[in-house]
C-alpha cells in the first residue's frame, strides 16, 4: 500500500466500519461522518496535521467515513512500537478537543462568524501556518452551507464579503472614429 494517498474532492479516504491504518492529513479538508438513521451525518472536520483512524490503534474499526471536501493528501502513519502508538493516541485526543471546539463555532452564532471561522480553518497548513485563500480553494457552496448550517444562498452572499468574486474586465473598446483614425477617414 502506498504511504501517501492523493484524494480528489468527494473521494472517500476511510469508510466507517472498516479496518485500516492510521493516517495524517497533509493537505486538504475532510468531513468525518457517522452513519445514522438518516444516512451520513457530519460530526467534525479534519484539517492538515490531523490524525485520522486512531481508533484502529485500539483494534477497532474506523468510527467515521472520511471524505475530502477539497482535493487533499494523507500519509499513512507507522504505528509499530508502544511509544509511537501512545504518541499517535495522545495527538488524536488533543486534536479531538480542538475539532469539537471548531464544530461548535461552525454550527452556532451569526452566519458571517461561522463562515469566517471556516475560512480560517481552510487556510491552515499542516505546520500550523496560514495561507491566503482564493475562491478556487473553496469547496462548493452547497458543501460549505452544510458545514456552517446555513442556506446556500446565504453562504454565497456572505462569501462575497470575505473573498470577492473576480470581475473579468474586458479591454476598453476603442472609439472607431477617434484621434488619428478620424483624420484618416477625412
């Protein structure tokens, strides 16, 4: 099995109920979903640097289905040796607390604050630094709306305050009879 997995938007990296290795997100953002009575429900997001599938260290199947909302990449993590396993579990535990707090901020409060927090999470790199976002870095509006629990139209409108749409300007039309051309026509 390849140690690095490239994942397209909408592609599943892990399936709940299956067994497999532990992964670390190196690029992209992923939905962690759990199967319920109404299908898959969003539980939290995974960001660059996050550990996925830590439950497999306890001989348990994956608890969540993990799907990329943006193109991304994940690296398989070695889990041989007690020290390595303990380190991965400790990272996963602390990560769980941060991501739970993030989900609270994404699901409650004014939509513009939820969206601002989502964009901040999306701009985060694996090393903790932040990068400038472009609209091409974003998931589709319907996906964002699902994450921040808002209408797609509201997300579209509010996004313009954070990342204005690029306006493609056409070159100015030249006056057909201006300046020298007018003189040549005479």
